């Protein structure tokens, strides 16, 4: 089995752990551990911490070291440096909003499994040529939603998706009902107000609702 096939198997396992991968934007790394514990308690173990804030890597490091049952990864991975920093922090996977030749080359050289983003059939075909069968569909709702993603199921039956972008508890089930969707990504599980106020019980409740999907 090739390295890319091994990493794709790891990605598939992550995508099947729960119906929703929370997309977390964290401003205070001190909130990372209690937030992750609340998500795990609610049945959500895969956690994507986006590299959009200065606290992200510290948050990943803390979750990886202290939260039993959590599988933490980085989101918004754009460069080889992002992959390296996330791996060193303890990330188990990386997610990107799109792809570039340099990022894919870096992913080939990294031990970190990558879930790359696509918004068109051509992008999906290009990644399939490089051995990627598990992709992020982003931004899911603005790019065409369930109608576009459902239309890809027949001509691209080898690919499974994690749609992200505009997903909420209201429409998540519609995406999850598609034959080519394994899970969805969403930021509604860790809203900024609950992170800021330390409402871990509220986050656990949102996680339970998502896990029940």
C-alpha cells in the first residue's frame, strides 16, 4: 500500500468517527481543553482547530496532550510550514480550504493526512489523479449545496466528501443523506459566545445534537 493510500485510510477512519467535525476558531488557548472535553463528552471526538488565530497551535498542543478520546487536527492549512507546525503540535490530520501544487507536494512529504478542499468537479478529478478519494467540499452551500454534491455521486463514485461552509443543524441531515457524504464540517458546535463565556455544558449539548445526526 502506498503512503497516500495509507493516509487516505486514516482520513476515512476520521471521517467515520462522528457525523460532524466541529470547525473551531479559538482565540484563547486556555479554552481548548475544556471545550474539547465537552465535545468528546457529547459524542464528538474529531476536532478541527483552524489556523486562523495565534492561539491555534497552542490549542492543538493542549488538546493532543490532555484530552483523552479527542482526535485533533488543524484546519486552514495553506503551506508546508502549516503542516509541519501542526504535526509538531500533535495534530493527527490537516484540512485545507482548497489545494495548490506546493501544498500537495508538501503533503506527500508529510506524515500528516490531508483532507483537501474542492469546489468543482475538475478540482476533484485532479485530486483523484493524485490518489485523494476523501475530500472537503467547500464552501458547500455557496458552491451549490446538496444539488451539486449529489450530482457528482454518479460520475465520481470513488470520492467521499466532508461538506463544510454554511452547514448547520438545520441542513446537516440533508447533506448526510447523500451517498457520497461521510460527514459534515460545521462551526455551530463551538460558537464564539459559548467559547468566550466558558459555557461547556452548552457546547456538550450542541455536540450531543450533532452526534445524534
